[in-house]
């Protein structure tokens, strides 16, 4: 985490302390609501790689939805709310280090993909489309490569995956990493930043121009707020967040040429994480990929939620049976 962000979050925390009892009570109410929200709607199983948590919503043809950075089963279900209301069964696991899922010795995207197979075996599902958003696209891609017999389609949404054109982020210094870890383990600091540095959080964590959000519809502004506030309790997601920082800041090249499943890759040109380059790289490497890139909307595709998931629904319904 750059030092300027650390200073901002430190100032936010100082503001909370200065606010006294009113701010403390508000923080406690917010955190209690967040804990209550993730305490229901999910189950766990034991896999060869430890505990995996997942939630489900909807009925119909199943889709495995793999959440992005800062998520968990709850984010996966929230992202696919339109699909679960449109006749699909959304299966949303929490990746390694998120909420109740294990953080194993090898938390790589490849090993996460292997754990998904155990989840599908438990659910009695032989084959299904796998969708991955942001850092979740890394394990979705590995699933399509390593378990092609279980993957009927790959859907990469703002993929934080390798592209030769995509600039890599400089590795953090030991001080930056220590500061970032402290921030991600503090629900108080994160909550304070949501209230006092919201635009900074949108611009950095969501890699989206805050001006786009301000100009968006009320529904889209509420969706962005839900994504941000949904990261609480961040302390229950910190190990996954740190792992994503390692995996997605300079992602390794995947053997995309091995993927034979029908593929949809979507992104946004002004995504500050540069995922449009990654989506185009996927389209170049996987024959027949459908590529959809919106001109504006940032990493959380502001203004395109309805059309993006309508595109996903059409793609899945058009798969060969």
C-alpha cells in the first residue's frame, strides 16, 4: 500500500477516535451487521486442500462464480444477482483465505482450481461454466486448463490475468507490505476509510474513476457502495487479499492455448488495473473467444451491469448441449 494511502487511512482512524462514542457506536453497529450478513447463506465442506465455503442462489443451469479481490461467497452471489433471478443456479465459493475457507500452504490459483473440483463432486455436478471476476479469473482460467473435462465454458470478467501489454505493479517494500497488512486486518481502519476517504477507496481498491460513480444512476451508485461496504469485515478476508496482491500484481502467464472451452472475455477500457489488455490477450490466445470491452466504467463496470450480465446469460444459453 503506498504511503499516501496509509496516511489517509491513519487520518481516517484518528477521525473516528476524535468522534468519540457516536463514531464508535456506529462502527460497532456496522461491523455487527456485516458479521451477521456473512454468518448465513453459506456452507462448508472438507476438501483435499482444507475447508471450502460456498453459497448458492437461484435454480436452473449451474454456473460457478469465482469472486474477486475483497470478496467471498457473498460477493460472488451479489455480482450474479441478475443471473440467479434469470433462471441460473449460482454456486459461489469463497477462495483461499476468504471468510471460512482455508488458507493452505500452497494458495496458488492452480490449487484453488483443484479445490473447486472437490466442491463440484460434493454437489454432484459433472460439468458447468466457470466465471471469474478480477483476481478470481486467475483460478477460473486454471480450472479451464487443468480440468477441461469439468469446464463447459470460461467467462472472464475484468480478468486480472497476464497480458504482455499490461504493466506489472512494482512489488511492495517490506514497510509497505507491513502497513498494508495492518490496514487489511483492521475493521476499524477500513470502516473509517469508507466514510472519510470514499473517493480514494473507489479510485484505488475498485480501480474506477470516482467521477464516473458520482455521475452514475442511483442504482449504480448503490451497487458500488455495496461492493465497498461488502468488504467488511475485512479482517476475515485479509489473508485472501494479501494473496491476491501477490498473485494479481504480476500474474504469471497461463497456458491459454490449451483451453478448448467456449470463452467469453469482458472488460472496460478505463479499468485502472489494465484488465482490457488481459481480456484481449485471452481473445488472441483462445480460438473463438467472444470479446466484449466497454469504453468506460472502471474495474466495476459502472453503467454496464445490466448489459454485462445479459451478455453472460446469452452466452451460457447459447452453449452447445
